[in-house]
C-alpha cells in the first residue's frame, strides 16, 4: 500500500515584491498564492481560487515572495486528511486509487512512462470535497515502471507504480 499527500502544502503569501528593470518598485498584497511558475518569458502567479497573474520576465529585475506562517494544527490536519492510496502495486491489470480532496477540484489521472510519454489519461471532471475511489485499467501497458499523476488546479501528486 502506498500513502502520500495529494494537497500541495504551500503557505499563504502576504506579499510579492517586484523591482522592475526601469527602476520602479511594486508590491502586491495577495493571499492564497498556490504556486509561481515560469513559461518561456512569463512569470505566472497562480492563486488557490483559480486567479492568475502573469508578468514578462524581462521587465522584472528582482522579486521577493514573503510567506506567512502556518498554524501547526492546520498543518497536521492537512497531512492527516490528504492521502492517496494506490494498490495493488505492483499490478498486472487494475489499480485501485483512493484519494481525499480538501477542496473541490477538476481532477485528472495520468499514467506516464519513465520517458515522460503519456500512456493513459482519465479526466474525472469536477470532484467535490471528500473521499474518492477510482479503478484504472493498466492491463494493456507493457511491463515496467510508471508514474501515476493525480492533478487538478489545487491538487497534484506523482506516485510510482509498477506494471508486471
């Protein structure tokens, strides 16, 4: 049995500060920043509520991201309630996947080979808060090691699986 965390535990950000190449400075008071990503020449700021901001990297000379602290009780609640169970692992045909969502999300389960190729894709659509169970048929995959990726706007986890 494999147990892991499905909820990405990022602390709530209070500010993100930018020093632009033209010498100006800007500070944004934002809460609930989920992640910061970079795509070509854009810096993308993703919020937990689905909001999104993007800046051209060439205009940013420096940025600082300050995070607030998280209450230990909240952290323990997240760790204890955010689980993924995948079994049997290794498997010859069916994988049973059980996961818990702390917030509603559009969930997708992908099976990816070790070369990064998408082998199977299951779009589950919008899933509500709570416990979820899915069966994934991997019988047609060649034997080997794979990654089971469970993802959404607010949730993301990779788990190694073995197909016999």
